[in-house]
C-alpha cells in the first residue's frame, strides 16, 4: 500500500501578538473542528431517523388501525395482529421462515467457509474459480428465480435431462411438492449468496497471522485443529458482516420466491415477506400487512440487536471487520 | 496479478501432498460445475429457436444456433405497446446507477471515517442505529416514500429514484467503510494532524487514496443492488424512463400472452451483463478490498 | 486532487438531473400489464384511435401476476400524488378507487356514447359507482370454456360432452388411448378458473350468484357446494403429474401439440392457438364446460381515469371515448379473442368461437345467466376472493375431502369479511 506523508513544516518566526491572534482563531476553528465530524455524520443520521425509523413508526401505527384497501386511522387495537395469527398462510410463512432462514444462513456460512478454505490452498485457477462462485450474486432475483424454476421443473428440467441421458429412474420433484418446495428456495438462495460469503471469508483468511500457525505446528498441532483453534476463531469479525448481509438478503426474499415458486404449490412456500407484500398491496389488507411487517421487524431485531451488541461492546484495537 | 505474499496454512506447516491436492481440486471442480449450470442453461436457451426450447431439454446444445432472440431482446421485443427492445432502458439504468453509487459511496466513506477516526461518546450506538436500517423490508418503505417524494415534487424523476437508492444504501456503505477504516492505522492520521492537516484534508489526502480496495467492494455491492432493483424502479419512474429491470419484468412476466422463453433468457442475460462484468472483472479487487488489516500480512 | 474530481462528477450529476422530462401536453399516460406481442397488437388499435383524436399514447406497462405488480406501483403513484392518466383495472378496483374519490367522472361522455344502453348491465355494475360512470370496459372474456384438440376427439369419436358425467367418461377413454385428458397449470388462479365452471355446473346460475356473489353462508356451506368440489376432485384426476407451477400457456400448448385433449380456460387461450397457426373448428374445438351451456361467466378488462387536474381531463375523455368506440371494440377484440363490451358491434370479422361467444353473451344476458367470474375478481371483493383462492388451491393440491373443503370455505369467507 502506498502511504503518503508530509514533511514537517514548522514556522519558527511567530511574534507573540500574532501567536495570540492565531490562538484565538485556532480555538474558534477548533470548536468548529470538534463539531465537524458530527456535522458530517448528521445527514446520514437524520436520513436514517426519518426514512428508516420514521417509516417503521408509520407502519406500526398502521398496524393498529382498521386499514384495508387504503390507510385510515380508525383504531383497531390488536385486531390486525390477531387476524394475521389466525390466518393459515401466516402459520406456513412463519414455519417456512424458520426453515429457510436457518438453512440459508448456516449453509451459506458453511459452504462459504469451506470454499474459502479450499481456495486458500494456493490453487492455480483461483481467479477463474472465484469468478464462478461469485457471479450468481450479480444476478437479480428475477433472473435467479426464473433460471432455477426451469432447472427444477420436473417436466422440462433436470428430470427430463437425466431421463434423456438414460438415467430414467431419476426423480427430482421437490418444487411441486407441498413439503419440499421450500427447500428449492433454499437451494436457489444459497447458490446465489454463498460465493459472496466465500469472498468475505477468503479475505479474512488471507489476513491471518502466519506466525501463529507456524508456532502451533511446531508445537505439534495438526491441520484440522490448527483450523479449529487458531484460524476460524480469528474469522469471528467476518462472521458478523456475513451474518448482517445474509439476514438482509433473507428478509428481502420476496422477489426470489415469487419468481421461483410464486409462493406455491398452493401456498406452501409462503414467507413473511411474500405474505406482507400480498396482503398490503394485492389483498387490500393494509392493516394486516403492516402487522406482519412489525412482527417480522421485531423478530429480526430480537436476533440481530443482542448479537451486534455483544460483538461491538469489547474495545478492539485494529484488525477486524 | 500482484505477487502472492502469503502461503496457505498447509504450506506454512509444511504438510501438503499430492493426494490432498487432487481431492481439493476435484471438489472445487465439481462445485464449480454445479454453480455454472444455471448460467449455461440460460445461455443455451437464449441461442435456441423457440420450437427447440419447447421440445428439447435444458442442457441440450442447440441444433440451430441463432442470435435472433438476442436481437429481439435488444431491439424489438415488446415491453408493452413499445416494441423496441430493452436498449433504451439499459441506458436509463446506467444513468441512474452511476449517480446513486457515487453518492452513497462518498457519504458512506465519510461516515466510516468519522466513526473510526473521530470517536465520540455513543458513536457505536449511532453506528448500530444506522446498521439496523439494512434490515428494513422495502415493502414497508414504498408508500411512505412515495408520499414524501410526491410532496417534494420528485415523484416521477430519476433524481427521486437516485435519492431513494442513496438513502437505503447508506447502511451498507457505512458498514463497509467503517470496518475498513477501523483497521487503518491511527498513527498515520495522528501524524497528519500534527502536520496541521484538518478534517477533510486527512480524508482526501490520506484515507481515500488508500481505500481503493474497499471503494471497489462498495461500488460492486451498490452497483449490483441498485442495478437489480425492481420495486423502486417501477414505482418511481414512468414509461420510457424506467430502468432495465422493469423492462425485464415486462418481458418475463407476461400473464396472458405468449411466452418466448429464448427471448426472456436473452433479456435476462443482457440485464445481467453489466453486473456480471463488474463482478468478474472486479473480483480480485473484491477480495483484496475485504482484507482489512492485511497490511500486517 | 480527489476534491477536484469529486466536484467535477457532482457538477455533471446536477447537469444530468436538471434535464427532467417536461410532460408533453397532448398525451395520455396509460398503465397496463399487456406486455406480450399479441396484446401489444391489440392495444395498438386503441393507440391509433387515440392518435386520431389528437392525443399521443405514453406507455407505462408493468407486467406480472395479472396486474399485481401494476397494482403496487399504482398505489405508490397515488401516494405520491402523481397517478397515470388511465389504468387498466380488473374486478372491483374501479369501484374501490371511485369510492376514494380518485377517479374522473365520465358521465358526460357516457351520455354521448349511449353507454347505459349499449353496455350489458352485469358489466355496468363494475364500471359505475353511485350511478356515475368511472370505468370503461374494453372487452368481455368468458372462462367457462373447454378447448379441445380436434384430432384426438375425431380419433376417439368423441363429441362435446353435455354433462359432467359424460366429461368423466370421455376423459377415461382419452387416458386409455394414451393422451392426457386435461392439460392444467398448477397456479391458484387457474384452479380458481376451473372452480368457476364447477360451481356453475353443480348448482346453476342462481346458486352461483347466491354463493359466490352474495356470499350467502347457507349456499356456501351446502351440499351443492360439495358437489362442486367433487367435480374439482374428479378433474384433479385427469391431469398429468407435472402440473404444479406450470404456466397456463404451456398447458395450452399441450393441447395444441396433441399431448393433451382438453384445457379448461378462458378465451384468451385463443391467442395461443392463433399464434400456432391453428384454426377453430379445424384444429381445435371450443365448447362450453358441461353443465354451463347457456351460462356466461364473464371477465372484463376496464380502464379507469384518475383525477389529476383539469388540464388532463380532455385527454382522459378522449381516451375513454376511444375505448368505447365501436370500431375499436371490434378490432381490439378480434385480435384479443374476446367479445366487445358494447352490444351494437356487428359480428363480422370474428372467428367461429368469437361469434359463438357473442351469441352466448346475448342469450345469457336475456336469460339472466351472465355472471361475473369469482376467479377473476368479478364476483366477490378482493379479500374474500383471495381467501377462497387459498381454499380451492389447497384442496386441489392435497387429499382434502369435499366436506372439509366446504367447511374451510365457510370459515375463510367469514374471516375475510
């Protein structure tokens, strides 16, 4: 890395009067300087306050009203929440979210880490392989969903392919099965994001201190335990960033699900994001949509806030994501 | 590519044999093939005439290679009444994305700078507050934001759309830069301050020039997200000024019309090309950019 | 150095954004979801007529889900106080927006065009709110059709089934001959479309009206409704195992290619046949779902115009007049495969199935058997319709008994009101 530095410049000829005048100016400037960082940060804070938290408040207010097709302010207490919980689609959505989110995050982290470790082994075609694992993230959800819908289609996709190639007993009809369809969403989503997680871990791996590894091996430790005891724990910061990104993507899953399964068969791949969208915009149930959104946010907060809090509390002196 | 300055742990330890190399290579190869399948399917389908698409299987090579679907997608596919393909929308997306990426990256960099080099009480809390914005589902945002944009008169304009993307990109850009700058040596900043450099000078002279890797990461992430956005693009533009995702959606999701799968795949590929290029070309900077604290090597 | 660069870029950006589009005066912005080639051609008729009236067409298409994406975008546009001039609408949407006082009143041109007399009364219900005209219907589809591959029917010596039992028997023969009896696409709206016909066939137009329009609990929970579900169950047995998620037009192509014998679908399917070069009566047959002969379950596409200041009104009036122009109605529907929404359009130029449909509509109108389709939002309000969608699609995709389905139906409708 190129580092710039400037030569010291000290002006020895300063009269006391000048120094005093300069001193006064300097303290005014210092006051301004002290304020400047906060000023620079404030647009972002104001924007976040208004456009994130303000809108969250708005949605929360809506969830307590009787809004249906359009927003009204007739108080409805917890009725909308009750209606959401009574709705069979919501039960399916919540259950699916548990399956989907946990599998998505765990698989992406695991596959990302595994691929990163493999790629870290001084592979010759590293650049090409990395590009192959990374490119799915570049595709929009519409494209991903459409492509995978084709591949997993029992009549046109993989099944037909293997039949044509002679393996006639092959069957892969998860996408049309009530129970298994959600796993197809997991497949497509993991395919899309695991490469990105891999890149993050790869960068983390490359920053690990070689001396520690050398020392450990001299002490007689073997590769698996070197990974387990030394390398992976130092990747903790990468886990945070990866988790933030994965949770963000899991919450945003609407377009992928719609493109891949349309929340079907029936509504067996309904997720809170598709539930929220359809009730808010299509089914003329603004209040229910808002209630489901509030619950989703609470869930995300319940998981992410304690985690972020615990990770950010200890003072870190350089190093770490 | 720059000379590698690291060794894999295996090499450091001195244990690495041919069998394990073969295993490693084969595993990577198999996974790579799986990852490539969707891209191959999309490409093959886009080069086939429609009859072959209906009749054949997804990995079959075209009997008749044809560029017709691509030509149609670019210049004559119907995205509504207008049957002149997606080329206009392609340029719309470009114009919109550049501004949005530039602004959100710049502001994110300044934020990261402030949060790491100009610490004050409670800055971690503020950071967490900003970070939480990454989780807000866009559906919550749509109607209130539309109301707001309407009130300030920016409703159906590229400026409005850029504004929206900047607002909701700030949490990520701040995250990336903050994580990068936190590992940036404080001594350099202090040295510059002693020299008399002030807030902005330190930023533009010391930090930014050394931030190329993280700028690359941020730009890649923002470019991809904003380029691929559909909901905001559809809601905050009209007609011919829409981004390419709207055109793609119109071609892929015709509800009661004939579906030309080859044209759909060609359109999807055209829509994906810039982001693909950005990822593939920027890939190496990507990993380098994420290597905060790699100075100690 | 960086500073200069950033300043330059910023200046460039401001310059870019200063060039905001200035809306041309004489143009009408139309939002719709007809984005395929055939639909574009049909809309082209409307666009040309609008041009003759002196207004340019500004196209704002948003495809997807039969208008779902468009509906979302429309909400955003309304929230930002900048709605399009005209928007395609299905079902009750016109009434919903009219109630919120968002639509332009079209009474003056309604009188000029004699709409009250020329538009069938069942359609007017969806265009008029409080006695005033707000929507203009451009076409009338019906969805109680069966489209059949003529070659298979000829080969097996089948004639159009007149009762449901005959249909089941025919399906048996078809399956034994190695063809798929019913081509179906497993999406909620397609199952609901079949359900329309099943209910009509099982109970007749009055039952249909009581159950699906008036949402009468007794009708909804009756044995007749069970019979409708029984029909659905029987139809479920006629489809091939790969039906889930299949797009409707892929199912139609199964009929076109002779892999399947029949499809139950609205008459927008005609476009598929036409595109494949098939002719009615020669390559394919159009017949009414057994038990619904003489009934007309309609689906109509409308346009509504949004209030946006008096300067837009003239263009909106011109647009509405263009939609209701008998010439436009004739040409548009010949391409689209539907029937004009005006009774004074002559039948020449329409193909065999089109003319049959027009005749059916007139008969049904006379006998009071023209009813709106539940599947396409012309029977019950949106919330109840989607609730019923859930019940129907769940039944179709599972082993639920008809009795249980009926119970679920009653509960679902109850909860949605």
